[in-house]
């Protein structure tokens, strides 16, 4: 069965450092991968999308890489700030059903940026 | 922010009672989804809709039904609620007019359901 793995343990990073989160998947051939941020008691918020033919995507302090050979995506937050503390979700999608059948989500990694 | 409203935001009910959660959007997005989120499981897809009256099952559809009679409304019904359906339910939308379904999902704020 399809499986998406994110580090289930909280990740503690010192302010100003780069935080790197990992998303690994098995039994899946995604056409694209997305990252979301979720704060306690709130719905997830979209951050970045990367397609299978793209190696890297950047947006301000965020960078995502996508390696379909390793079946892995890395999500980086540079110059991290306490306000970046949240749970980050990896999600995969493909074109089955015209892409309308939604995304498959990982369980998320809780990131804590220490001042 | 995408205009998505979920109601009710909180509900406590008893086992065996029917429950309906409503998702209302003002964005004219084609695709709508219901997910549930539980500790240790993450977000799991219950049902989705790709147009008015067009719906399909997701990963965890047993015990749930949905209806979409208008573009803007997507209803999730638990015909006879069970304690295992205690969860936080999120509605999401995607696919602006002219776009496919491959873009980002916009989520509502969630509906917390407790079944006693």
C-alpha cells in the first residue's frame, strides 16, 4: 500500500539555522508533491508545489527538492524564526482520476524553532 | 484567504445519532473534499466531489455519505455516528475556474466532532 513517511519526532532547531524536513514515500508514483503548514487548531495552509520533472523549487526562505529516484522530498527553511514553529505536512498527488481525487498526506513533522 | 466555511465548528453527539457537517465555499472551485485528521494517522480522505452531483469515495469512506447539490455546498453525513468517528473534519477545495485539480488545496478551519 502507499506509504508516506515524515519524521514523527519533533524537530528542534535554533533560531537563525536552516531547518530541513524529510518526506519519504513508497509504493507511489506521484506526479507532484506539495508541502503544507498547519498551526494548532487551524486548517493546513499551502506552501509549495513541485512537479515530478522539477528538481527544486524556492519561495522566499523556503526550498523544496524532489528526487523521484530516491522517492524523497526535502523541505528547507533558511534563517528560521520562532514564528516558523508549526507542523509541516507533505502531500502527494497524481493524475489518476484527472487529479481530482485529492492528495495523500503524511502525518507531519512538528518543527520547533528555539529563540 | 479562500472563502470556505465549515459548520458546525464543534459538535458533541451520542452514538447512533445522525450528524451532518456542512462545507460552504464562495470561490466557485470545482473540486471539494472531506478529510478527517486523527493523532497518529494524519489527514485521510473520506469523500470528494468533482462537480455538482459528482462524488466518489476516498480512503476511509465507510460510515459516511456526501452530497453536493450546488457548486458551493458539500455535505458530509454520518448516518449513525460511532465513537470511532470522533475526529476533526476538514473540508478542502481546489481547482479555480479554468484550472485543473492539480493546484493547492484550500482548507477550512475544521469541525471538531465528539461522539460519546
